């Protein structure tokens, strides 16, 4: 019979495995950023900022930190190099908490720069900003912090469901089609004869299917509410959490693959142990 | 009760409990008020009601007289940085930073207190005028091509009954030679 602690708490080895896994995904994403020309030194000293009404962004701009980092090529390079080195450092030495702290500080500034000079406060980088915090905790606290991240994930999808529910957008006629047209018109204009465009045009010919697609996503987001009451269906939620980013990509041309890092929190300790303890 | 996550945290470590509860309360508060203060996020995820626009704008970017098809062959983050600031520039080019009237309307007389700080955060006319030069630099970084000329047009398009896309009008946004 399994010890209850083994069901709920991670061993040191499992925690370090998760740390390496998460930072491995972050490293891949940083490489994507390099190919995307969105590392700080590649931004070419951007000028238009969008702090919006987020006080955290305001404080950063009042301290002139984003301008200082992004407007000087050498500082930009320094920032990017430290991001990579600290991320690789954590993968090699996951037990070094100071390396994780350095990564979080540098990534936080990167997050502010990306969202404000990208002129849209996208949520895609949030999982990479939030998840590393869990690894700053001691072994036993880590299991609680990891579960806290699970609730963070449950909240994000549940909130998306509730916002749609109370804004009645799920009742709005052609909501799915309008989202699709708003985000995919440039693609369809430039590539009307591609295979993917044919799929989109087919969906535009069958708008009911797009609405079913949108409503299905809305319901699937709502399913995450169950996770607040029981962990019994976490495997199902894990599967759904892998499907939803695909849905966002298809319907809105928005990539939320970073959320998959948080999806790991839905896996039971035993599943992590099977891989980590090999 | 013993099965509750927060109950377990409370008995394990009171400080951790306060941290979790504080984070949850502030997140709920921000969501109920509808404003976002990093890290207390509001997860709307396409929840706003969409209304059918009369036209869909499409940016036509011409580098050295060749059209840049940003819709394929670029990573999503790259596309985001090519389009989102450009879209914002179309809004601010003539009227200035829309955040200023928004704050004045929202805060009324309290805006006077915030004004000296707001000016450090809002986009000035000088910064808005610098945008085309920055965009050229960033496009050069992205395409790897030395840019001799840059032209950005906004195509106002609409869908026809057979779903083909028709250009209704065109206006120029950037013309750098």
C-alpha cells in the first residue's frame, strides 16, 4: 500500500527532475525567441511602449528600467546572455536557488519589455514567469507550491470560462467566426490557396461548425472548475489543457503553448516519479 | 476539512498560508474589478463580445518594393512584434497616446496628481515620430535584408459572399525612402 506522503509529496530527486524539465522547456522557448527576433538585443531599441494601466508596468517605467535595458545594445546583449546562462545553469545545477532567483529577476524585466514594446499585454509568457517561483521553496514546501501552481492553472481556465459566461459572449451570434476573421484575415489575404487556407475557408462556409468549436472550447474551460473540488479527473484536465492551446491557435492564431508548463502540475506524483526515479 | 489544500498549508506553514491566501484574494479582487496588476492576472481569453466590423484592416509591408508576407514563415512572437506595434501606431499617429485621455476621464481631478508621472510613462510625440525609423530597423533585423525603401499601406478589406477578400480602400501609413 502506498504511503500517503508518497502520493502528495515530491522527493528531492523528483523536484530536481521537474525543475530541469521546466527550465528545459523555457530554454527551448528562449531559443525560439532568438529565431523570432524577440530577444532584447534584437529589438533594435523600440520606441512605442504600452504600460497600459498596470501599476507594475508603471513602476518599472518610472524607474526607467525597460528603456535602460532595451535602448542600449550592450545592456540588451548582457540581459539576454544572463537569461540563457542562468537558465542553462539551473538545468545543470537545479539545487542552486540563487540561479533560479537570478533567472526570475532577468525574465521579469524581459516580460515587461516584451509586453510593453509588443504593445499588447499577452498572457503567453506568464507560465514561464510564475512556475520558476515554485523551485525557490524547500523540498517539502515545494509540493505545496507546485499544488498552488495547479490551482493557478485551474483558475486561469475557469476564469476564462466565467468571463465568457458573464459577458454572454457565448450567446453572441457568430462569435467564433468573428474571432477567426479578426485574427486570420491577413493570412487568408496573403495565402488564399494554401492547404490551411482551404480548411479555414471551408469553416467559413460552415459557420455552425466554428460556433460549435468555440462553444466546445468554452465548455472545456469550464470543466476546470471540477479541479477545485477533486483531483480525480486531473488526467482528463491534463488532456484538455493540451487541447486548448491548439484551439486558440486554430481559431485566433494565438500561441499559448507556454501554458503546457503549468499543465505538468496536473500530473500525479506517481506519474512524475515513474520517469524521475528511473 | 483535513482534505482541503489551504487547511493542509495552514498546518504546515502559516507564512505560506498567508502568501497563498493573499495571492488568491488579490487575484479575485483584480478579476472582480476587471483590472490587471501583474502578477494578479485577469484571464479573459477572447471573452469580449465581438461585433462585426465593416472592414478588416490588413497591413501591406513593402521592403525594397517587395511585399513581405509576414503571415507565413515567421515565428508567432516575431509576427506579434511586426504587427502589434504597427497596429498601435495607426491609432496614435494622429491623435497621440490614447492612454492620456483615458486616464483623464477615469481619474478626473486626481489626474493632476498623476500627471508628472504619467508624462514619463506615456508616449510622447517625439517617440511616435521615431516609430517609422524603429520599424525599419526591426524589419531589417527580421528579414536580414538591407532596407533601401519601406512602405506600409493599410488595406481596408471585407469578405464577399463567397468569402473571398475584397480591398475596399488603401491608405499609406509609412513611406520611408
